[in-house]
C-alpha cells in the first residue's frame, strides 16, 4: 500500500550538511562495521563544528523521538505518543523539510539499508500489553510500504524479538512467545533471513531469544528462559551463519542487565551490566568503557536499547542522561560529544561526516541536531 503523506512546516533550514555513509550504507547497531576495506571519508565542507539545529520536529508537541537513522540526504525519526500511536518522519538534511511517511509506528528501532527502512509495528492486545508480530519495509524511493514475508514454517503465531540489516539481507528473531508473556513455547526461537526476494530460517534455538546483532560469520543472540513476563538465566549465544551448532559464549546472573550493542567484523559488542562495555573476539575480551550508565530495557520491551546506541566504523555512541557519550573503538578513549540540559538527547546516529541526535524536554517540540563527528 501507499502510505499517507502529511506535510509540516519546520522552523529552520540548514544547507546540505549530510554526506551519506562511507560505504553508501548506514551502519545500524547490529550491522558489521569497521571493515578495513571501508573507503576514506569524503570531504565534509558543510559539516558544522558546533551543535546545529537542522529542524524542529513539528509532528506533535508531545511525540517522543525514540529512534533515528540517516540514509543519504534524509534523516528518519520514529516518534511515539507514549501510548498507542506514533509516526515516522522523514527530514531533509538540505532544508529541514519534514514529511510523515508512516502512521503505524510504535516503539521499535528504525534500521535501514541503502534502499529500505525497516521497523516492527505493534499489536496492542490490551492497553497494557503490546506485542510485535511482523516487520514492515518502506521503499525509500517510492515511500511505499510492504510486509516482510516470514518463512512458510512455522505456521503458528510467532513474535519479532530483534532484527538487524546485514549484507546478506534483513535478519530477525521469531520467538514462539512474546516478551509480554503471551501463550506459546518459551523455549523455541528461529533466526530468519529475508534477502529481498525470499525468506528462510537459518537456525533454530532451544532458548528464548530476545535480541540479535549480526557479524560477518555469526549472529549473536541474547537468550535464556522466559517465565511469564520475566527473563532468566540469560546468556550470549553464538549462532554460526554457516548452519553449525549454536554455542553459549557468556552467561549472566539474573540481576544483571545485559544488552547487545552491535558488531565490528565478527567481534560482538555488549554490556553485561549497563556500565561495562565489552568487545569480544575470538582472541578474548577488550574493555571499551567502564562506567557507561547505558539505558537498558525492561523484560517487557524487546530490542528497545537500539534506540539509544549507535555504532559506526570508528565510534560507539550512546545517550546518557542529558548527554551523548562516545568511545573510540581503536583507542578505547571515551569523550562527551554534547551535553544539553535544555533539550536532552533522546537518540543518536551518524554518517561519514556528522553525528546526529534528537533532543526533547517534554515542553517544547522535539529538535533534530547535527555536528561534525
């Protein structure tokens, strides 16, 4: 179907600050980054050296900007009303013009490849219980939307618990039970792939999978036991894309708050406890940060952490209180990108030239900002 467009005025025009990513593709959390073949960054003559407002997001005063991704000359922002509704806004990086291109958004992350935007619309079983049981694709050329087809098997209702855009295609977890405790077998999860023409199941796990990031050779899944609305005995699972057996890499005790962040090549980056950020490779662990204070998710909100972290080929970014922090992947040096008590950051992303973020104080309309990275 073709989605309705609604036009809104923006408060500020900015001249051509974006430049696209180094490879022509964004690098969302969960996508392999840091490949040595990545080209050098193009010149960035219009990149602002200080925080610069691109647009005022006049979708609605109390719409919370939850997730952000940049593809080419546009930023895409997922906006949520805090209850049962939301929209996806497309913002021009050239002049700040804003269009609403989807009205079925809820709270899931936006991820993208060079031609499509993906998200998981919500199904509200009751005002208190929300599940995600499908994936949507928006063609960035035509702005037409379509369902991402699931594999023919299994034939029963499954739930989307995490997804990632990869060079192979879109990958996602299908769990036989939603995080909110809907009926089903809590110990079966499928890793599925959509390559643009057909979908297939790559792996079947006997654990409940709550989130996934994908490297060059393996998928990495946060898995464990689902009991009602709880999630216990969590571990970090390695799922070879070759079809080899699933193995458990790490285990976490129940009171910890583990969270997957992304991959660099086939290294996985995660936090076991919200504070430490660890990069694990075949040769061992590297501590990237010690006191990150990451915002993690409650058990009833799958994959929401990807709204507040971003990984590119050089930096890992995250939103912390009223600031954006980043750590250099090579040097393990942490620094503050911006601190704004007036319009605290809510999301962050980057391209080859700039870092972008949204800011909102629950009183003024949300803002979209950029600064040379």
